[in-house]
C-alpha cells in the first residue's frame, strides 16, 4: 500500500513533523554549524553570464538555421507556386530553378560561416570568461 498525499487522513502525513519536540525526554537537536562567510563571487550555477551565454548561443543557432532553412523554404515555395519562373531560362538554356538549387550549396556555406563568426565574436568570449571564473571559484574552494 502506498501513501496517497491527496487522501484525507485523520493524522498528518509521515513526511511532516512538528517544529517542536514531540516527547520531552528526547535529546535536543544539536545546533546547526555556523554559516561560512559569504562568497564574494556568486556561485557558477547562479551566474548571470550563463544566461547571457544561453541567449547568445540561442541567437547564434537561430541565425544559422534561418539562413539555411529560409533559403531552402523560399526555393520550395517558388518551386510550388511559381513554376513558370522556375522553368524560365537565365542564360544558355540554364533554368532559374536549377540555378537557385545550385546556389543552395553556397548559402549553406554562408550559414556555416555565420555560425562560426558569431561563435568567435559572441559565444566563445562569454564561454571563456565563464571557464576562467569557474576555475577561479574551484581554486578558491580548494584553498578552503
């Protein structure tokens, strides 16, 4: 039989305990140890740079994805709704649809280049700063 927290019981559930001693002959709880002095730097898990890093990385992914998928979606829409445009020739019998399909490769390379550029300019410096701060925090914690 398992404990059902939603059921109505005439007694309190087992995980709740009163804040006072139930029996006077029970030994008193040992006092809690004094707290350590507060850290000068916030812990890494609460660091605001992590939020900045997540948003920079999210922006980086969106730009690269929208570049590649946006062009491909445009190509598909033109193929479906503008067949006369896609079958028209550009030069020497080269259809516009084939030219746009061939341009997909450089557009993908452009998306990769944008991804690398934004990584170097925006994401990597933030990640390096967080790594340095984490190493410094670990060194301080190890010295204690």
